[in-house]
């Protein structure tokens, strides 16, 4: 049994409240996140510090990768996209923590693009149905073969960082963020649960409790005003 948290977007106080609530109900449960730790909210630095200190494993989101590329590889598509996707508050949150930017970027770039746990398959935007045409028929028996295929496609609109269209039924529950919902939403037809519940739009941050591809519980907390004011 594990807990997976949706897109956090710099909302540190909301994240801390949600983690406390999850651990209060499920002590010692392993916690994961689908990424988008940074941008939009006021506390991107604090979010990454907290995630790291709590041992929360995460898959990087498109906002996390845009942040990294802007700092390290300024002349590519993903870096340029950051200027139109809420970067200002991330820059502001690191004004007093310049010495830790490199450490945080390394954490993001070392994070896996997906986590194929026994309970579910975790990624930021999910495995697009468009991959079905190029995957071998046996891929569901070894989902780790996805790694080499998806890593070369990260800037594409249907990649594991950016996909918003229909997702592929991969034979186990996919847990994804990226595509905003008002509430956690399960799509039975392709076995996907969407857990980005629009925290930066003053809605809520959500976690799902999952065991063996089954959703056992949903825990949410409303966005804390101090994260977005």
C-alpha cells in the first residue's frame, strides 16, 4: 500500500498539511508524488526541501524539467517554455537559497521518469495511447522497456511529461497528474487515475491510497492561502 500526491506547484504549507493528514491515518506509509513540485505557488524551494527531507519519491513533471533546462540548457524548447509557465515565483523562492539550486536541480534530473511499483505505475502525465503503435506486444509483461523509448521523446506533446490526450491501458493502474481536475478522477476504460486537483487555482491538493492497482482512499486538503497570495 502506498500514497501518491498530485501536482504540488510550490504550495508548501498545503503539502505539509496533506502529508501530516496522510501519515496520521496511515502511519509509516510510503509516499510518492507525480511531480510538478515547482512554479505557480510561493514556495518551490521549500517544497523540494520538504520532499527530500521526508523521503518522498517523485517523478519529475514538465515544470520541474523546464526549471532544470532553463538553468542548465538555456537554448532549447523546454527552457524557453518556462518563461510562459509561472516561473517567476520559483525564481523568487530561490533568492535566498542560491547555494542550493544545483543540489535541487540534481535531485530533479536524477528522479525517474516513472515508478513501476507493485501497486501502480506512477508518472507525471502518463503513457499516451500513441505509443501503442510502436511498443512490442509483450510490453505489459515488462513495463521497464518503456524507459529507453520515452526518454527520447520528452519535448513531444504526447510525452510522459506533456501528454493530455487519451492514455494507454498498460495492464495496471496508471497514476498521473498534469491534466487538472476539480476532484480525483478514475477512468475505468484505460485504468488511469488523475490526481492533479488544481492546488494552485485555490482548489485542493490530493493524495490517493493505492494497493494492487486498487484505489482504497482519497485524502485532500484545501489550498492554504499563504501558498498563493
